């Protein structure tokens, strides 16, 4: 009888979730859509030797046993979640996502489902997720936790390495693994109560094989207001392009680019190919202009310290976001690129147009096809008023004139300058018939 009641409950939750009114989902997604910037944190035993997280043994670069020897070197001796949270807040991010368990199966919390955790198997010998969540919340940041569906260490997961499988078809073992997976997700959800669950590793099997619909319903029952990313076989809330700025705006209204600060997700001391603050800010601006978020990844060392190169980038990113916060948080996708040679964004009410200017322009800025009257133009974070000039507006033509805005050198930001254009109403653009 209990099984029947539970099954009916799951069916009702699945139906309710699939029929969730747009207005309710919009309220649930509001903080995410407004946040614009998050910090991704890949931290695990792979930081000990500075090698690829999980993939290094899966792809055969070293053996599984050699990879797992890193458990003995993971100390978290200088882990300071309070300092992490303050740096994340200083960067301008409004949320952060920590890898609670990567594909190697090593949990950063004291899981009850097996003994493969940093608590039981490493010198760190403690739960690292609880203090992380508490520190974020103290800084008024939203909590995100990453969780890998697959687990290459689990004896009942079919895949072991790229060239080895434990079994081809074994429904008993597969169902046993799904039970393990479900119970770990339940632990993460009910122990830490994250605002966002960031799944990964759903590619091996279909939604039906993962029982993804039922899992999404369970998450909704445990965390009614939580947001779930796309990597749950189509049952997530937002899209997650990776490592490359979309050329065109993603079809999903809500999306987030996840991107490394160098070329590696976790700490790799030999990877010195760090992106400059300017490169990252320009990528961030592209995300804002297309209505998305940036989830910028950092990789702490095994002791919990964050490499100085990453700290420096986050601090400069924070300087820029603090100066230009009006043009960042709560904004929406800008106008089409044919109207302005550069990224743009709009205020929620669509009455303020923000122009992002990279470097020193060769002449005045140009806006085409703007039918609105311009009430005021100023430099964001600076306050300097600018005087727009409208040219080529013919009294007999419906085509708007060209708006030119001179931008003096002394107002330029060393990274990206932002200009605010206050309109007489919601933006109205001319479209040729």
C-alpha cells in the first residue's frame, strides 16, 4: 500500500511540474535571470596532482588506482569558506556552484550511501559542503551544488573507462545504481537545501533509462523553489552552453555559459593560460547582451587556497561589476546588432538602453533605427552627461535619423565602458517593410 501511495504521489508531482504555469516558473527563475554572474568551483582530489578531474583515468592517461591515490593527499588544510564567500561576493557574483561530487564518485560531504567521501577517505576528514553553504548564505549569495549523475567508481555503474564496461545489460545492477544515485541526490537536497542543482553526466543514457522525469518530480517535492540546470535529460529549467559564447542567442529564455578561467576546470598548476580580466569581462558582456548568465569557474588547490591569478581576475571583475551594476543586474537582452556596433542591454522596463564599448572608439558611437526620443545620455558609474546628436532625420520620412554620441577619452573604463541612454518609453526600433 505504501508503494502505491508513493507511486501516485510521484505521478501527481510529475504532472504538476510539467503543467507548471509560466507565471510560477518566472517567479522561481527571477533571481537567476537577474543575477547574471555566478562562480563555478571545481574542487576535489584531482587538485592533489593537478590533473583532469575524473577524465584522466577514464580516458586512460593513468590507471584508476593511480588516480585514487590522490585521496591520501587531499587535506583541505587551508580551506576558508568565509574567505571564499567574501571573494565571490566581491567578484560581483550573486551565486556559486560547488562540485559536491564529480564523475570520480568522491563526495565532499559525509554521504551515508557508501564510504567514498573526503570525510572517510582523505586527511581532510570532514564535510566540506556544509560550511560552504553557510558562508554563502551569510554573504546573501544563492547556493548551487553540482552533482554527477554517473559515477565511474560505483561497482554497479556500467561504464568504468572509455574502453571498459562492467556489464552490458543487467537490470538488477542498473536499478541498484539508480537507487544509490537517487538516495545521494536526496541527501544533497534535504541536507543542504540548495537554491540551484547543477547536474552533469546525463549523456550515457536516455531520460527513460535515468528515470529523469520521476527524479525531477522528487526534486520538486524536496525543493519546491529550487532551480535545476538542463543536464537532466530535458527536465531542467535552463540551458547550459559550455566553454564557448553562443554565436546566436540560445532558444531557451534562461541560459548560462559555464566557462573556465584558464583551460582547466580543476586546479592544474601547469595550466598558465589564464584569460585576462578584459577577455572575461568582454565574454560576460556578450552573455548579458544575449540575456544570459556567466558561470565562471575557478579551481582551488587541494589545501583549499585559490590561486592568486584567479583571485586577481575575480577582484578586477568585481571592480567592473560594482561600477556598472545598473547595466548588469536585472537587465535583459539588448537590441539587435544591426542597430548598434557592439553589445547592448535593456533595463527591465525597456526604457534604458545600455551600450557596451570595448576600447577607444574611432569616432562617435552610432545608433541606427531608434524611433524613441532620447531624454538623457550618461556614462554609467561615472555620471558624465553626454550630448547625443541626431542626423539625417528627414521630415518627410518615417526612417529615424542616426544618433551619434561623442565619447571623450577621460570617461573610458580600462576594460569596457558602459553608456546609458534613457528613452521616452520602451525601446521602439524601426523595421523596414
